[in-house]
């Protein structure tokens, strides 16, 4: 007896029809999934970042002890780092002269009613003994007719052994100046955190203050040397300050991403790493070390670090060994910054310089003493007829003999960029080769025929060793320029022993310092910057506009990402010392490290490009990346996640030889200031639809689509999909015709055995 029933097999023609219709539907699904091509289908470009107001946290407070209606204004009081702030005042009693007659560590004993601006410990310091560098007040002995005035000791701190040693952490940062006849005055003061002055100790949990002290006398004793007297301190105005955390926002751990490289990005990295480790999604802790770009290239190529920040690219051998991809990180520049007061003691804020004047400075070509190498030249740049011709209307100071600039002593791509600019300028190059300028000045004979470009400033004149001393570390250089202090030292004989004495800092009204630093440091310390002459003959200041103009007219490396300014371009808006800082990322690093690198790049391409002074933002002195550059950043992130490139077939395996896109350009070394040897350009990078398509997924959290095998990041074209469309259409047509044919064959018994009923 049949206990169950077995389902009857379906006719085989039906199975065949199912196969055909399934294929047809599959083809239609594939057709529907192929995206449209052309401009309408391109992913939208990233919106341009909006610059923040860098002076948004300033404050004006009343200063009643200084006079009726008197006020004090500080340009920034919250979220401070080591930077400079402007302090100004109104309604004070005018000083008896237009500038102080002081120099170095000497104090004016003739000018009445000066003003001192201190940085002091705490939000309400009780005496000047809490203010960094305070020299104190020796007191006035009592007499039968006068009770006298007690002593005020200099700045005090734990561990102090000499009560008159008031600067344990380096030069003082307080500033003195006069009050003009209209009751106004101003100074710029560098604010120290506990990193610059442990004795002061300013940090997020240890507030400090700006204290403005006028000395109106008692009724005598109104001069600069008695500004710490109790009667002067009694007229103080205190403005509390708050600081960003000096320590890292997040402790470094085994999962931190090691990044090393270009010191010009130090401020940006400090801002980014304080934010990226606190993100709720895709957080990354950055362990950044500021070192020179040449060492960074070696470390990336040898595998010592997976992320290096450079200006010039790696050699193609090192790049290939580490599977390097490049991503632009920042646009910034080197600047000639200065603090110069004119012959009347007023600050000079605008200065035009050409390449020949800069060449004169960096080769120590101004006369100093009886040095035979410079004996017939002007004693300093302020006496140079060329400077005076380029700056009509400026009454320059007499200046000190020599007056050498503050320059970087490290091996650096920034020095290469500056020396390429000198080499590209015909007049500067001729001067360095030995041709006199139109006024008869010649290069320091020790530097005649100097090979260009160079990546470290050469010291070729032994007689300049005391007065011309490059400064190690870019941050140290910028801070020294901020306090207006000459580099090097002078040698004196003390009891038959040669003693080196550092030059004292210069005071407002008598400053004459010039230095080559980065644009971000100049902005951070509120330093004026020179307008430099470009190839068109125009004098251009560093700004977001002029630096992005230089990017648009730059020479692009064969890698498609790194770039240098096209110093032959006649575009009038180019700032010639613009730099693109580029991340060189190893695709051979561990998977976890590559994921963190991609997270970092995601931040760089997005919120990291908002210019401002808040944590996580791009500091002033940098220009935000263009849309095309951001596309390159995201493309690099995808390539890093994918890992090392697949080895390329040998020439015998390839029928058609093609260009090798994994061959990055070598570092510029042509010596003529033009393009590096292996470049394509000059041409700007365009935001092509294929590059813009990468922007729809700012952080890839799913598998990365296959990309061409290359070391250099390049956009993947979608054009190959167009070849598939006709094939799919033909397949669909065959399916429509084949279905009825198979049915007829099966019903008539004329088809194959498997189709018969």
C-alpha cells in the first residue's frame, strides 16, 4: 500500500525555461546595477572650509588704577598655547619720551611713566615676585623722616638657590614700552606654558595671568628700573588666562599611530592629535615626532615608520620598498619674518624683499668689523640701497653691524625650497656667483660660487662664528625670533679667559631682527612677514589666497601628488615659498597601523581642514586643501587599507609595454630652481569625476574595491563598464529568443533527449 506520494518531476523543458529566465533576470539586474556615466553621476565635491576668526577670544577690561576711563585689551585670553598675544592700553598717563632708552638688559633711568607687561603665576598674583623674569626691587632704606620701602624679591620658584636668578627657564618674556601722548600704547608678549617655563607652570589646570603695570612714581621713582616697586604694582591691571592642556589629551598606548616628519606641521599635528583621540567614531591616537624631512624619508623607506610627513618625495627605490602612497596634508609656506622698529621707534609692518636681498642675508654678506670677505659692503641690510629702493617711505634704523638673520641649522626640505627660489632668480643667482649688485655690493667671498640648491645653510666664513649661528629646531628658532634676540654670541675676555655672552633680547622701539621660519609660527607669534618678489616681478605676502595660487601653478611629481612651486610661472599672485606638506604612507605596514592611518587621513580630508585656533582645527598660517587634494587624501586612505601592491609582471609577460605609475619622482636636485627631474607638469591637479567619486565614502568601513596595482594613488576609471553593456544586451536578446525555441523542441520531440517529455 502506498503510504505517501512522491512529487512528480517537473517537465525538463520547464527546468530549461527556468534556467533561461534566471539568466535573463540576472542580466537585467546587472544592467540595472551599472551606474550612469557622465557629469550628472559624479559624486559632489567637498565644500570648501570656512576660516575661523583667530582673534575671537580677546577681552577689554577697565584699568581704574591707571586713570579715569583707562582700559587694557588682550587679544586672546582663553585656550592658549605657547604663542604671542597683543596687549594694548588706553587712558594711561603719557610717558616723558617717545621710546625707552634701554638696550638688552639695561633699563632706562630717565624716561618717566613707562609700562611693563608681565606673565604671572595664578589668576590674582599678589606681587611681581610671581611674574616670570621679574628683576625685583631692592627697597629704600628708612630714614628719620621716611619709613622707607621694603624690598620686593625677583621672580621666585621652588628649588631657587639664588634669589636674583629670575629666569631659570630661559630669557624673560615681559615687555616694557612707553605710553604715547594720546594715552595709548601696546606690546606683544610671548605667553609661556609649563613646557616653556616649568617655574611658571601655566597649564589647563594651572591658570596664569597678564599683568599690566604703569609706574607713575611716589612721587619720584617713576622710571623703568623701578617698575617692580610697590607703588607701581599698586596700579596694576590683572587679566586672567586659561590654557589648552599641555600634555597629550589621550595617553599614548600600543594602538597609537606613529607619525614623524616635517616640523612645519608641528602646530597642526598638536591640534589634530588633541582631537582625533577623543572622536566617538574612528578615533586615532597620534604619536607625532617632529624631525627633518630627509631623515623622515629614510625612516619610511627602511620601514622604521609607516607615516612620514615630507615636502619632497622619497627616491623611487625607497618608495617602492615601502609600497609608498602619497597624500597631501597641508599647504603652508616659509616666510621671512621680522621685528623691526624704524628710526623713530615705530614698528615696521610692511617690507618688500627680493631673492637677491635674501641671498645677501643668508650668506652673511653685510660688513662686520674688518672682515676682508665683506669689507666694501654696507654694514647691514638697513643701509643697503637695494632695500631702500624697494621700500620707499620707510625710515629704517641705523642697525647693528652685520645684523645677521635667524636661520634654521637643521637639514631640511624648507631650506631646499628657499635655495631653489634663490637659484631660480637670475639676479640672486648672478650675485651668488660673484656678480656685484647695481650698487657695487658683492657676495661674501667665502660663499662665492655656492652650489645651489642646498638643504642646510652652510657656514663658510670662520670670522662669523660668533655672530652668525643657525638655530637648531624650527620651534626654538621661532620663539627666539619672537623675543627679538640675535643669534649666536659675542666673546669677551674675563680675567684672561674667553667667555661667550649671548646677545641680549631687543626691546620695543629698538628691534631689528629678521628670520626665516614657517608661516604658522609667524602667525602664532604675531610676527610681521615680508612680501617676496615672484617671477612676475610682483611682491606677494603669504596668505591662503597666494599659497593656493602657488598650488594651482605648481610642478607635480610623477607620483601625481607631491609638488613644488613653479618658479618660472609669471602668475602675479604666486607666493614663491609655498610648501605642500605630504604624507608618505607605507602600504607594507601592519593591518592595524594601516587602518589607523586611514582614520587619520579621513580626519585630515574633513574637519581637519577647518582653519581656526580651536582644538582639532588647522592653525592660521596653513591654507585648507582644495577639493582635488582632499580627493587624493581619501584615495590614499583606500590604497593604504588595501595593502601592498601586487608585483608587476615581467616585461616578457606583457605584450604591450606601458608606463610604470609606481615610479615616484626623486627629490628635486637640479640646482636651477626649476622642476624636479622626474615630473609631469607644471599643471594643477583637477578634481576629475573619477577622483570625486571617491568622496562619497569619507571613511571606508567596508571592503575596498579593487584598484589598479600601483604605488602612487591614482583615480580608478569606470569606463571599462561601458564595454560590458553591449555584451549584456546581446545576452538578454538571446535569452528572449532561446526560451520559446526550447519549448518547441521539447514538445515536438525533436530536441535532445533531456528535453523530451
